[in-house]
């Protein structure tokens, strides 16, 4: 069998059209990602991201739009800034297999490519679907997390693959780009361990920035190390061990985008079903003061990532709070919802809420672990003062392919996050533009400018 990078390059360059289902799903993910980026405008880290983008404005030629601004940035810097905005709220989509991923992290860098190189909407949608395909297929093939490596490594390959396909580069150019992107982007998992920094939301966009630099370098004649996976000191030898990579046949439409999950709540995906269960308990009148103890049964990945480390019971940052299973359950039970306000500092450092976290115990459930990949179950057993016990359980949270969000619900998410930042007319016009993106020739100023300054909410 040919080396993996050759197969990736040949497959991506062979796809001329994608299915109508994949194209529509790519539009849904574009709209969902923009919703997340607009909502992130309120967060303090948005100030840093926009400042980084704006200090790299092009002196000549075309740059890519900084989301929410009319200003433009060099290709790689726009990818970094905009990708960080999409990821900040931890509200963009997810895929969970041997390795987890947020495949819509590919969208901001691909849009930057489309803007800089004057590509149309249909080409962008094809690139999005292809990037999803490569990242998710790599996640199916092999675990990075178990070896201390961050999932964003796969993003270096998926961004280069999708962007190279959009630009229609030659096979050898894309092969060199994959080698260049892969050899220098082995990020460690420490990004998502213990007390988390706001770098968590920018780790993928940094890999994407490097990936686009690799692609443009290859387009200018730079050659890359190959084989990048199977080589003597390649990825398989140094980090992962040998693994199989399944890809569609050349020319076949990329369909993995249909298997990924949209988030109804801005929390790490393994907590989605637990939040749903806690909200239902809130609706039944259960209050924090009524609770003696909550025992959460969850699957192994959830336990390891968001339900075991001591920092999850005492979050000191927004990034730790949205990756804390006990915190997400507690705030959902208290408020009956979870939104971006749930992760303002005044909320996650509320002394009463922090004291309540001590009543929550998280344990692994072997049956839930065995079903992982299909179901992402959480079971809440709530012992109330006075002896009564109430329970709730969820397996397929809203947004899962077996419980999908409707187009109207995704529009609702956009309206919710854009409220107060874009006018009603701007929101309606942008939504309409997303649904007709395949007819759009000019993507240079796709997102309306936001009149407020970034980072306007203290949290």
C-alpha cells in the first residue's frame, strides 16, 4: 500500500464534487462556527487574538478578513486569530473516536485561503468537507491522547489537505506540504491537562497557521520530509506505532462530516449529556440546597479528561471550568441552562457553587465505556436531603447524528450568540449568505463588522 501521505494527497486532489448532503452539512458547520466566533467576541482573550491578527496586516496584495473587523491579516495570522475565536467558547463541533477532535477548527484557515486566493463558495465547501474527512479518518485510526500528544497534530494534515485541494496544487506539492506540516507540529497534550490556559482555544489554530505556511512554502518549491508517517524517524516510529488509515476511494465524496456532532452547550463534549440530564432535574424543581450527594457514572474518556483531576473541582479559569464535568453539572442544575455566562469568572469562582462541587463524585461505568463511540452516556444519581433519590440519564445528546439539531436550531444558536453584536438585519443577511454559499463568488467580506470592541465582558 502507498504511504499514507501519498494516499491523502491523491484522494483529496481527486475529489471534484461533494454530495448534496455533505455540502449542506458544510454550510451548517460554517454557520455554527461563525456563531461561536461572534460569541467569543465578548471574551477577554478576543482582545489578544485580534491584536495578534492586526499586527500582521498585508502591505500589498490580498489578506484575509479578521472575523468581526474590516481589517485584514496575512494568511497565517488570519487563520490563527479567526481559528482561536471559533474555538474560544468550546462551542464548536466535535468528533470522538480513538482520538477526539473539533473538526470545524479547519473552517477558519480554509476561509482565509479562499479569501486570499479569490476562491468561490463551492470550492470552500468542498475544502471543508475534505478537511473533516482527513481529520476524522485519522482520529478513527489512532490515538494521540494516550501517548501524551494533542489532537491538533492531525489538524496540521487536514488543513494542508483541504487547502491544497481547494487550490488544486499538484500531487507532489501537496505531498511536500503534508511532510512540512507534519514534521514540526507535534504538540503535547499538556495544553488540556490540569489548570488550563486560554492557549487551549488556540492550539489548533497554531497548527493551522503552521500548516498554511507549509503549504505556501511547498507551492514556492520547498520540499518536505517523506514519508512523514512511515519514515525511519516518522510519526509511526517515534510516537504512534504503525496504524491503518481508511480513506474513501479516489473521487468519492467525503462524508465523515455527517458523522460529527454539533454542540447545544458550550462545554467539553463528554459533558453534553450530563448537562442535559442536570437541566431536566432542574426543571423538576431540584435545587442545590436540596442535594446531599450526586454520583455521576460516565465513560472512561469522560472520566479521564473532565472528571478525575483535582482542578476540575476548583476551576481557576474559564478553560478549566468548561472542561470540568462536576462544574458543568452543578451550574446546569442551579441555573437550568449552560451558556457563555456560565463561564464568567464571577460564576465559576462563586464560593457557594465551589462548595457544592464537593458533593459531586464521578466514577467510570464499564458499560458506558464499552458503548463509547456510539453513545456518550452520563447517569446522574442525586441523593436528596431527607432520603429521596432522583436519577436521570442521557446517551445521545442533542446535536449527535442520532439526535441532530435542525437548521432552525442552528440558526437559533447563531441569533443567541450574535445578539447585541450584530443587528437583526445583519444576522438575517449572513444566515441567508451561508445557505446560498455555493452560489457565492466573492468571499472577501463574508462576516459583517462588529461595532463593539473585542473582549468587552469581564469574566
